[in-house]
């Protein structure tokens, strides 16, 4: 302990040891001491020296400190000292007051110690394990140490934590710690952990980070909260920026709706603390991350829809029109609203309906444009308004039409300020930045909208009193020729290029002014300074558009004459070189990166993002158009005509295919209807077959009856035999007709089955065959069905004829009997005739009886069929009951078998117990002995009864 007094206490006698020597002795004490208290005191001393002697402690004590973390896990105090010491030698935050070189050396030292610590990944895993300790003196320095490691070597430490089991989950538990210091430092740790690592960002998000962070923001007071809210928002930005998976998870979890209360700013906006401004600025950035133009269009559109539905857009517009809002918050709100409405028709329509709280109320667009063309407004605010106007018109033809309509003579209202008036005022003002912003804004009103390009040609401007009005197109070229500032000329040239591109009518109007083409050629051909090169390139682009979109309606300025003019005055190679100045400009690539106009100073505000797209599209086409000869152009026109013809042919074929599809659908419907008709015809044929069978049965009965009577009459009298002979011949004829009908019936059945097969074949082949074959097969089927109908009708007629012939046969028999009676003479003949008459009457009576019998039999047959049907249903019920009974019998058999098995087991157990009792010497009565004893007792009782009877 004297040693520690020398280190920690006052002056000791003799020379004082150096810092390195003291640290070496402390390290030896940590390594060699067996008592925990000695090691703890040594580590405490190292902690006190770690800031002053950072290099010495780091190089000599780091291994010993890590060993303490591994071996002395049971003592939280020594663990806390070790973690604090490691934090002091790795962290660079305490060196801020040093000069730049010293700070750089300190940073390098921290990185070196960090590399040494993470050489073994198990050290980081050990640190993650220590974070599970609830003790404040262990957990808090552990959090700070891991944060310092991530700051110095983020990528390497992220990789170790990512592969560590439950590594990220352990860190997420820090947000649930009830001690605010640990929770807040846990937020800083997660910020460092989630930087530029999409995999860790996803894991953190799916560990319910959004829910926890939003709860903390709400608990801390949202935008009125302190630094903790700022840390939560920074972590949310890390999780969502450029991470489509987390953005989708945030939207699907309905977390966008929870952002709306953040922007509920009260009427009293006088007190805006610096922290509130920072918090609200980060909240607006969070909204922008969800709808950024760099996101996929589908994801941004979905978030825009959610923001409108939950009222977030309306809340942002309220801040936009509120008074007393700080300038940087207002600027960021304008940028946020811009991206929320960009490309969303519903949101753009809502924004168009927003009015500023003024008297009289003015549209928000007009108020914003007034700020844009006002040179006293801050530069960043003017850029934000321009971006908002561009986003309002992006893919919004309705909005473009409304803006252009405010410039047309028929819609101008002298009593109010319109967007068109503000744009024209900015376009021709003395401020070059206003000129540029107004020109770009007006160009966006014409973007990809041929109708509005043509409508804008109607705009007339009154330049001065007493002079006729001038078109807007002419006024733009007049300002160009006056040699104004470069920024103004660049803005006007971008407007003109956008206006006349893909609009031959506008090209014609531009070329109609005889001064425009000479001015452009003069500008391109001159050798001007570096600043004028961009103007030359834009003039070349404008002249190239006049060539490419020229419809040759002006004789003096056809495509060929303009190319000849370029070749003579400028030279083709020189023209292409000047055209390439645009894309080679350093500000061109910066503007092409993202839609938002962000410029460090007003002088560098030269290119618009949408215009860079137009240049990229037109540069190659104009170069080819200038180099092409007249023959090549003719060939191209022929190719275009051929392609148009091909397109027309393809269109015709498409229409033909649509018609054929409709025909196929109709044929399918016809086939289905014919199939139903065929089924009905089959039912009709079945009914007729049953009727034929009934008539056959009746005919057979009558034939048998008449045959018997004919035999009896042939034996009694010759005249009667003649009558019977006549009937027999007719009956034979009837038999032959019936046989013929049978054959016809068989033939019809065969034909009917063939038709059924044909219909089924048609059904299977309808979806595969072509339209023509389907139509022909269906027509053939219709014809055959008609033939089948006619055959069935002829069969019905033949059946009716058979009935008629049967009645005729009866009538002839009756007539023959009457003739036989009238032909005799004398008394014997009279007697014979009387007898014959009586027999004939009896035969007729018998025939009537046979008919009645046939009728009765048919009725009884119907009754029997009903009884048979009921018997079938009863049999089905009985069959079901029988199946149930059989199932029950099977179950009862199984139960009996189980009982028998149980009884057998019990018998075996009883026998085994008896055997054991017998082996033990106990007397056991067997069942046989008991039965024999019972029998003997019964015999004795019987003998006693007999003796009693004898005595009586």
C-alpha cells in the first residue's frame, strides 16, 4: 500500500519515478497481484493516469485491462475502472482544444488503439456480453467504449457485431433502459452502428426500433423536446435514408400517420428555440426521405398518398402559410411540400387549392412566385420556391394548362395578380436571377406538353405605349439580341429550346422572324471568351432544333437550306464542337444529378435538371441531322413512311384479331346453345321411344287376341275364314311395317350417338381450332341437327300412321263381317249370319276389353314404378341402417374381444397367484373342486328331500 500512497498521495523521499515507470509498475501489480483489492487499486490508478499518459497506458496496459474484463467478471467496480480506462485511451473527444496537428495525432492514436483492440474479434464480443450487465458502473462505460470503437473503425466493428449472435439485439435493449443516461448514450451508439450499413439497418428496424423511437420522441415533447429528440431523429434518418426495405416497413407499419402531430405548430410562433428549429428541420428531412425523387416511383407514390390521407400534407401547407416561421424552417418546408406533391395528381390538385391567409385570399402558388421574383428574398428561399413550382408542374398537364391560361388574353384579370403575370414580370425584370428563375419556371409549364406550347404562341405583350403588341416568342428573342447578362441569356435560351422542341408550329414561328437565324449563326461563329462558350452551345442547340423539327413550311428556311447555311457560315465540325460545350460545362453534371436546384451562389445557377435531360436526348439526334445528306433524309422519310404503313397494317391485323375473337366467342355460345338443344332432343327421343314401346306392347296383345279368334272362326265357317284371312294378311303387313319402324329406330339411335360424339369433339376442339374451321363445323352441326329433327318428326308421323292403320284394320274387319252377313240366303244362312254376327260382336267386345286391360296395365305400371321408387328409397335407407348396424356389430365384437383378452389376462394372474399361494403352503380351492363340492351339496339336499317324502 505504500507504493500506492507514493503514486496517488503526496511527495515521497528520493527521486520521483517517471510516468512510464509508474505505469509499468501498475501493470505489473495488475498482472501479479492475487488480491482483488490490489488489482482494483492498480486499475483505478491506471484510469487516473490514462488521460495524461494516454500513449503509455494504451501501449503497456491494454492487454492487462482486457484480461481484467475476462477474469474479474464478478466484481463490477474493477470492470467499470477497466472500461473507463480503455475508453480514455481510445476516445478522441477530449482533445478538441488542441491545434489541428495535435488533434490529427490524437485521432491517429485512437485509431491505432482501436485496431489493437479489435485485432481479436472476441474482444468486441466480450464487450457486447458486458453490456448485458445491469450495473450502471459496467453498462455505461461499456456503451461509451463501443461508441468510440465505432467512431474510429466503424466498418470493421460493424462487421464483428453483425456476425455476433444476438449482437444487435443486445444493443437494442439499451433503448428500454430506465436510466436516461444509458438510453441516451445508447441512441448515440446506434447512430454510429447504423451508418452506411443496410444489413444492420434492417435488423435494427425489425427489432421494433421505429416504435421505440417514436415513443421516445412523443415522451420528450416532439418538436419542443431537447437533444434526445434530435438523436432519435438522426437515428431514424440513418435507418430510412436510401433503404427501400425500411421505408416500406415504416409505411406499412402506419408510422407516417404518427408524424402528423410533429408539425402542429401553434398560432404563437414568436418563440422558436435553436433546439426546436433543429428538431423540426430533422423532422422535415425525415418526411423528404420517404418521398425523395431518388426512391422508386411506386414507393414514393404510395407514401405521398398516405401523407395526403392522414392530413400530413395539409399540416405542412399550414406551416407554409403561417407567419413568424423562421426562414430556414420555411425554406425546408417548401422543399418538403415540393417532394410530397411531385408527380402526384391528387396532391398537386390539393396544393393548387391552398390559399394564403391574406385579404383578399390569394393562391399559395401566386404568393410563392412573388417571393421567387423578389430579389430582396434570400437566395435559398427563391431556389426552394422554384423547386416547388417545378414539382407542382411535374407530370401535371392540368396544372400546366392553368398556368399558361393565365397568360392568354381571354383569361387575364386586371384586378388580380396571376401566376402568368408574375412570370412575365420576372422574365423581363432587371434582376438576372429573376430572369433565369422565371424562364425555367415557364419552361416547366411547357415540358412534354405540345398543346401548351402551341397555346403560348398566342401570348401578346404590350412593350410600350403607342406600339403594337409583340408576341412572347419575339420578345424573348429581342432580349437575347440586346446582349444582356449571361445568366439571363442562358435562361431564355433554355426556355426557347424547351418551347420549340417537338413542336413544328413553334419552329415555324421562330424562323418566321428574319433576324433570328442570322443572330444564331453570328453567335455560334464568333470566337468569344470562356464565359460565352455556354451561350454559343445553347445557340447551336436552338439552331439544331430548328433543323430537326422543321416541317419545311418556310421556303427560305427548309432543313436543307439551314444545313447549307451552317456549312458555309460555321462549318459542320465547328457547329458540333460548339454544341458539345453544353455537356462539357462543369455545372451541367451537377444539375443533372438531382431535380432540386441547389447552388452555392446565384452566379452558378445556370442549368436546370429537366433541361439536362432534353440536351442528352437531342444532342445525338441533332449531330446526325446536321451530317446527313438530302438523300439520306429522303431514305429516312421513306423508312418512316414504311414504318407507318407497317404500323397501320399491324393495327388492321389487331382489329381483325379482335373481330375474330368476338366471332369465336359467338361460336362458343352457339355451340353451348346447340348442346343444350341436343340434350332436349335426346330427352324427346327417349320419350318417343317409350311411347313406341307401349304401342308395340299393345299391338302384340291385340295380335295374340285376334290370332286366337281367327283360329276358332276358321274351324266353324269358311266365310269367317275369309274375313280372318283378310285380317291375317293385314296383320302381316302391319308386322312388316313395325319391323321397318324398329330398323328405322335403331338407325336413328346410331345417328344420334354419332351426333353426340360429334358435339363432344366440337367442344374439345373449339378452343384450339381456327375461326374458319369452327364456323364451318358449327354450320355442319346445325344442318345435321335439322336433319335429326326432321327424322324424329317423320318417325312421329309414322307412329300416327300406324295408329291410323290399326283403326283401319278394325274398321275393315267390321265391314267384312257386315258383307258376309248380307251375302247369304235362306234360313240356314240367316242362322249362320246371326251366329257370325254374335261372334263378331263378341270379338269387338273382347277387343274393347283388351284396350281397357292395356290401359289398366299402364296405370298399374305407373303405380308399380312409384312403388319401386319408394322401395328403392326405403332400400337405400335400410342399406344405410344396415351399414350402421354392421359398424356397431364390428365395434361390439371388438369390445367383446377386448373383454375376453382382459378375462384371459385376469385368469392367468389368478392362476399365477394360486400357484404362488400353493408354493407358500396355503390351501387354495380350485374352481373344479368348488364345482364338485357344490354338486355334492346339491346331491345331499336331494337325498334328504327324498327321505322326508318316504317318511311321510
